[in-house]
C-alpha cells in the first residue's frame, strides 16, 4: 500500500511538471516574439528553469521561474566555483561531434605521422584563413582536413566552382595549401 501511495505521488508530481513545462513554453514563446522553444530543464539556480531556443545567432538560453512570471536574460555565474554556467551550457549545446563532419567531401593533408587531427573550414578569400594555413605548415605531426566554404558576403561567387576544381586535381591537398596563402589565385 505504501508503494502504491509513493507511486501515485510521483505520478502526480510528474504530471504537474509536464503542465508547468507546457505553460513555460507557451508564455516564453509569446513573450520572446514567437521563438520556438527547443527545450526546458531545471536550472542550476533553485526554483528556476533553463529555456533553450535557437536564433540566427545560434542557441540561446533564458531563465524563468516555475510560473513563467519572470524571464531572466543574461549569464548565470557560480561564484563559489567562479564559472559562467550559461557560457558552459551554450558551448555544450553548440558543440559539433568530429565524427559528424562530412570528411568524405574534404581535402586531406598529412604532415609527418599525422598523429594530431584537425578539421578546418577555409575560405580562400579570407585573410585570416590564409594566415592560419601558413602558420599550420610549421606543425610537423598533424593531419588536417580542409573543407572549402564561403563566408557570407565577402567571397567571390566563383568559389564553389574553384573548390570543386581543387578536389579533382591529382593531389588536392597540395593545391589547397599552395593557393591564396602563397599569393596564387585560388
């Protein structure tokens, strides 16, 4: 009998949590201009919930109370551990698994024994990308995978064709590193 009462108590508590989540979702979506809430979970701050949604800038987090009467926007700091909990959570949400990258479509370059592996998304017209490629030549034990991409608005519209041409040459890695970083046309 005690087990049945405990089970019913847990069931009622779970039903209340689902109802609160639906209310939080409805109120936050309306308050934030129709964003689509990706998830809700208890926040590290007692009595508050973390609400996740995605904008053009990427994943975002706000905090709200159980009734969704208040929405807090900003970073949540743990003063004892001196950690920014919001930033850590956003990093975790934004992480991409290395195994999920389309490595079959990339140019592969190996230096030395290739003990270290790096994936690089490079724009042939980006000065920072060219500088990084030049500095990465000094690494003796790395295997890099380069995917040719376009930055929004700063690149030539012919980049996709040029990237495809690089992939079809006999040694695509050599042309990728020889291109704009040495002053040659990409």
